C-alpha cells in the first residue's frame, strides 16, 4: 500500500448481538436491578436455561484504500454492510476489530437528522455542525449564505428543525455537509428523500466537490447516478469486499448478480413477511408477450397473505432499467387502488394489454410493495423480478432498439428533409 491515501481500511470488522443485547447507556435503576439479578442469571446459565445471544458480523475482514480526490461508489444489496461501513468511517460507531486511517476532515450525511439537534433552529444547527467538523465561526459565517441559498429554507431558518419536513431536513443537512469544505464527503442513500430537482442539484454539487480534488464516498441504489458521478467502486457482499475496481466493472458485476438472483418466480427470495403488520408476499410472477403488431402485453400477478385484517392498503410497482434509471413508479398514492377490511389470501393482477409504448428491448427490474397511501411502507420487495422486453425493429430498418446502445425510450419521430428541389419524406 502507498502512503498517498485519504482513507485506508485494514482488517475491519463489526459484530452485533442479535436479540438480548445489553445496552451500554443504562440508568442507575437498571444497573442496580441488574446487579441484584445477576447471580440468578448466572445460576440459570449454568443449568442451561438461558440461551446464548446470537452474534452477527455486519462487516468482516474489510480491506481497501481510497486515494485523495477519488469519487467512490459503495454498492451492494440491502444488508451487505454499506451503512455500517459508513457509520464506522464517520466515527458514529466503533469497529469491533481492524484499523481505519483517515487523512482530512470528514463530513457525513447518512440519514435524516444525523448531527442535528431537533430543538435548535436551522441557523443554530448550521453553526453546531460546523463546530463538530472543527470549523471556526468565521469559516462557517463565510459559507452561511451559500448554504441557505442551496437548501432553500430561508423562510424557516429560525424555526426548530423538529418542525421541518423530511425534505427540508435533508436539504439543509446536505447543504451543510457539502459546503463546509470537508476534505472527505460521505453521502448515503438519504438523498432519495428529496425530489428529483433537488437530487439533480445534489449530484451536481458532489460533482463540483470532486472537481475541487476532494474525496467523495457515495452509497446509492441508483446505478445511473453512481456511474455518472463515480470513477471507482467498492462492491460489498455479506459484509466483505467482493470487488474494488473501476465503477463500470463493479456496477456490471453487481447487476449481473441481481439478474442471476431475481428469477421470474422468486423461489430464492420469497416469501417475505412483516410480522408486525401480519402481512406476507408469497409469490410474484411476470409475463411479457410480444404481439405480431409490435405491441406487447405485460402481466404481473402478486399473491399476498394477511393474517390480520388490513385497512387502507394498496400495492405499488416500480420498474427500473438495469442501470438503475426509474422507468415508472405506480404506488397506491398515485393510482388510489386501495383495499379495506381484507384478511386472508389476496391476489393482485396487473395487466397492460397491447401497450402502445416505445420502450427499448432488454431486462428491467421490478420492485413491489404494500403500503398505506402517503403514510408508510408495510412490506417491500426490492429486485422482485425481471421484466424482459423483447428487442424490436421499431423503425423497420433491420436495427433492433436496445437500452445498451440507444437509451430507454425511442421517440416515434417523423423525419423530413428539405432540399432545394422540394421536400422528401
């Protein structure tokens, strides 16, 4: 390893206790009761009446090095260890083993509210965050107007942030993290909270930060954003580094794994249940039929089991390209297709017959969820199935339109050429 690095991670590991974990920050009363009952617990343990708590390694033997000025995408499936890694790098949690070396001031945006005090105003939290980063009041003041202009929360600057919406919260949090001139900027999927315009604004700011020679670590499931912003990538699998290479190589490897794992009938990932709400998605099936006319039909069948009565619930679908670009998101808050007073087996059938839609041939990822409209997700299946759209000769030229070469949507344009001798159509 060279001495020219911004972040160096060696043998990093983080272990958690599943269930029965003891809290470190106990009250005096809890500690007193614990000391009184400890002899009885030890006696039960000797008799084999107490089960040992299960141990889980979120990260194990993680090694990599990031150079100054690198823009690195950290990708992987849910539960791969991405957020745990960023929390350790940001010094929010301590590792169980291993060593981390960081050169430079690090600013992190990992989840809505990280580093903010809810009772303080937006103005006060800007100075608080700056102080945490080790900046002087003069430095913060110099950047203050830029932060407010970027976040677009000037009307609520002197309002306690506990009254902010999640969108306002994340706008201000990102503005502070990006503008206070850290040498290393760490951003998690939290940007998904913002609207499309703000996400584009944030990606532009992170690009500017990278051009200034600062280091950026970016976690996202949007492979299009990762590819456009990052130069290198780290692929995490089951808490270990599976690959550290160019971003194109890492994204291609990750997406090929998604395709191999998410089959049409989902036998490897279903059923998925949420015991709190008494809900279970048992099967998801997709069928695509190409018609002689060039149109295609899309059929999606979802089976749900509700062990408890459900009110005001709906099913949502999201379709994305293999590079992570959203093609369509239809949730119950948009369609208003909701169910009330249902229990037991629920079968949902979605169909689009003879779709007169221009869509490039290729594989698309289907996400499925059950939610209360505009309230909360009850159960969600990411990468639930693959929707395979057959490549078609849309313009009758012998060329088949595919995402890899021509983009997602071929526009049905009519071409006209004007010459000195008239018009050719």
